[in-house]
């Protein structure tokens, strides 16, 4: 290039740069992401709702929440999401599931819990569960979660290191517990082997930004007192959460009472199991004394209304939990007993079920159901200072939800719509830790077609294994 031409190019570049500087608003702070133009449902303690609002994100954290015009003037975002006609809200928190069990979806329906477990699920797991099964099942589960707005989930299963790796790769946040159970399972022949696997898992995933490793003794009726105490000791050693099933059925209560003359909750308390950070799933059959004790110990409870209803396990007294001051969240349970991971359906079911059970239409109002799926769920998991609401300083777990369908028109109250009208398929964008996992309905952190293809192939292996089991 001739010198004169080079000089001309440089001059033009300088002029263009100066023009850009003149048009850029002065004093704007550079950030990584601005989600703007929707109705912001913050789920903060004050219940703030901001029409035509925005959420400013830098790196993995929220830096500001406010009016769209104000944040647009203050921040220069590298990336933007237009949420016009949508609700911007915290990502949903599923406080209890078994992610790989999506591959058993619809395998055995319309059965009581113990029949479902002993005659179908446990044998199917024995025949099919492997590291590959767990990886493929987890990828399918987190795809479903991303598409339906769940950004954090608590899990109990086998080969939990595979679940953690798949969850982290997809960009989802997880409180993940390596299961310990009395009888031989796919990844451990004995409870002692299960404890050893749990310790290795805790050490491997310590201090990860997305994965909180946990210890998951299965239930008081599937473990000895000695193993339950060892699980608590292991959780304490690593300052990790403990996840467990609790008081899910009348049969469980009768079994523990027959052996130990106590309720399941009191039995576990007598072992010191509630001595550290704990989350118990179900809590259907807890009485007033149980609830007072659980509140005093700070034990979180996870309500799983759809699974409890489908298995006819009973109706958890969630309004009484809340009145007692128990940290409470909402869960789907595994997709083998639900049969999906849609937290919007879980919210709607939870609200309707409490009204029906109490005979009071005021029980579990929309805001309270939303709290169970967001800020209360975060607190139940011990993460209330980090996630669960849209506030400056919290981690950037955000979803946007379309409100433009026929069934969502008109919208007088966004909270009512989110609980009583919205479905997981209405979610348009999903952000976890500041990373966009789905943008306007297109998942970006997973190859959707590959995940579905692998899951379909694995389901055929499940079908073949179960068919062999049923042959005379």
C-alpha cells in the first residue's frame, strides 16, 4: 500500500473513532450482559416489581436491577437480551430430583411407592444404570431444565461425578449428592463403598463455582443408624450439605416407629443427623413436634407435590411448615414419578393442592408458591445469600418468560400468571452464573439434537432390559 493511501486509511479510522466516542453516552460502565425491556419480578424481600425494567450483569454477578431507561444510560453492555413482552425473573430452584431418572419416564405408572420402587425402579436400575446411562440421562434432564427455566437443582443418585460433569458442562448450577443405600447398587456394593465414593466426590468437586457436592444417605428406612451417623460425619468433615428422603409415606412412619419408637424426623435427630446443613425431601408425614424440632435445627424441607400425588403418598402440610419457620423449597422429584421437571407445573400444583387440602382458597397464594421456587428454595439449600432473587451482588441466575400467548392474555398480575397460567415452554432465555444457556428459545450450551438422539438410543436399552426382566 502506498504511503498516501495508508495515511488516508489511518485518518478515516481516527475520524470514525472520534465520531463513535461522540455518540457513546459519557460515563457508561462496561458490563458483559444487559437483559432489558421486560417486567422485572425481583423476588426480593420487598416483593419489588419493575415494569419496563432491566437487569445488568457483569461476569457472574448482578450489578444492578432497575428501570430499563436508567440502566441503559448507565451501562455499556457487550451482549444484550431484549425481553420485551416478557417477565424477567430469578431462575427457578428445584430442591429435589434424581436427574438421570428421566430415562425411566413413564416406565411404571399408577403404583404405590414401595411397589413402584421394589418391583420396577430398583430392578430397572440394577439392569441399566452405568456411568454412560447417568451421563446421557443427566444431559437430557439439564436440557429440559434449561428449556423450562430451572437454573439450580438438588440431586441424589449414583455415579454422581458423572452428573456433576454433565451439569457443569451444560452450565447449570447443582447441589449434588452421592447416594448411600443399604443394598448393592450400580456404583457401590455396600454402604461402606458408598461412603467412600461420597468422600471422593466431595473432595473432587470442592469449591467449584457451579457444583456444590453433598452427601445423600437415601432414607432412614434404607440405612442402619451407624451408616446414617457416618454420613453426617462425612458431611461435617467437608462442611457439605446432607440430602435425605424423610417421612414420605405412612408405611415409612410405621416402620421407623415399630423399630425405634419415634417418628422418622425424631429418629434422625436422635442420631445427630440434623447437626449440620441438611435438606430433607417430602416431609409429608411430619407432626407438630417434628416441625418444631426441624425449625429449631434449621433443616430445609423440599415439597414435591406432583410426585406425592401421583404415588398417593399424601399431602405435605406446607402451610404448617411455613408457619413453623421451616426453610422450605419446591421440587419435582425424579421424572419417573412426576413425569417431568417443569417447575412452573410444580408451583401451580403446590398452590392448588394446599387450597384443596386446607379448605382455604387463601392458602399458598401465588407469591408464596413463587417464593418456594426461588428465594425460599435458595434458603432451604443454604444458598439464600447467593441466588433466589434479582438483587445487586447476587449471582446472575436469570430467566425470561414470554407473556404473549393467547392463554396469557390479558395479564393483570404477573405473579398470578407465573403460577396459574405459565408453563415451562414459555421460557425464552436462561442465564446461569452470567452465561447465556438459552437465548430466545435456542439452547446454546448443549447440542439439543445430539442429546435427544443419545437419550432415545439409551431408552431402547432400558426397554430391552425391562422386557427381559418380565419374560417368564
